[in-house]
């Protein structure tokens, strides 16, 4: 086996090991900092190994080198950003601290405080009786990530709000034999790309971006946060939505008031 082949095999095995470890571990917020450190080290090692392979004088491939380097640099940038967020939340003693959040009050305040350039936000159908337990900053992260993805993928070409609409609905349901609230965040923008399944929206390393500008970390982060607070999040397409809507996020959280 040549040095080139051994290097490629080593890279493949390292990446497979990293992917499997990240995918198979059951994350909780209490372990996120350690996991991000692990991911950072693994990505750093992969970058070194990849550079070592690509800089072999016999096999330099300039185009491949640039694309691979860019991919790993994007991943490392996002891991660093998550590390900063975790440190920030830990310093403020906010990481994982549960508090009562009124969904109606939260979205009303959010709409007043944030500029939403690509769409009109209709929150008139959020029930005022629904209160959930969530860390406030974590819940803000969930909502901002969802809205950011809607702006980026559902309304990518919008220069003004026009008829672009995002509607938030709430309804009471039973989840795991207990009262819960289903939060539906629907939009009438571009549908999900045919190459992406709804399950892939939350898969680590996958992006619903048609031009590969996303990094595939945000959706997985949202999923882990919602699950940490005993809920679930799914992605729906137009076959499961009222007429006129194309995609939606559905978040289910336990109610703390009945």
C-alpha cells in the first residue's frame, strides 16, 4: 500500500470514527462543553491530516485542497462559536436553568425587539394560557435559529416583506401521556429542496441550503436544546400543512400549567 493510499485510508477512518462518536453519543447540555472540546480537537486533527495528505508532493490537487480546507474551516468556526456561546451562558449561570415562559408574552416581546426583514410575523394565534419551562436564553436561541433559517431558505430573494408570511400557532395536545403545547411555525416561502428530507434538517453536518452556505450545526443544536427540556421538534412540509403554507417547524413542550 502506497503512502498516498495509507494516508487516505487513515483520513477516512478518522472521519468515520469522529462522525460515529458525535452521532451516537447522547448529548445533554451538561456535557455540551466537553463535547464541543472533543469536536474541536477532532476537527483540528482531521485538518492536519487532510493538509498532510494534500501537501504530498506527488498528489497535490489545488482545487480539492481549497474545497476541503474551506469545509473544515467552516466547521471549526462554528465549533468555536458554540464554545463561546457555552462559556457566555455558563458565566451568566443561565445554562440549563429552567424558568417559566409565557409563549404569548415571549413572542410579543420578540416581535417588538427584533427586525424581521424578509417576512411578516403573525402571532395572533398564540394562546395566552400556554406556559412552558425552558431556559430563556436557550429558548431565544431556538427561535432565532428557526427564524434565521426561514429568512435564509424560505425567502432568500426577498427584498421587502410583501406577501411573505410566517405564522405561529399554538394548540394543546397530549405528549407522553401529559398535557403539552404544540407550537407550529409555518411559512409560505420556498419549499424544502427535493434533495433534503425533513429528518435531515436536524441532522448534524447536514444543511438545507441549496448552495451549501449552511454548516449543518444549527438544526441539530435546536433539536438538542428542545429535547433537553423534555420536548421534541419536527419539520413539516406542505402535504402536512394548511393550504398556502410550504414548510413549518413543530415544537412540542410540556405544559407547566393546566
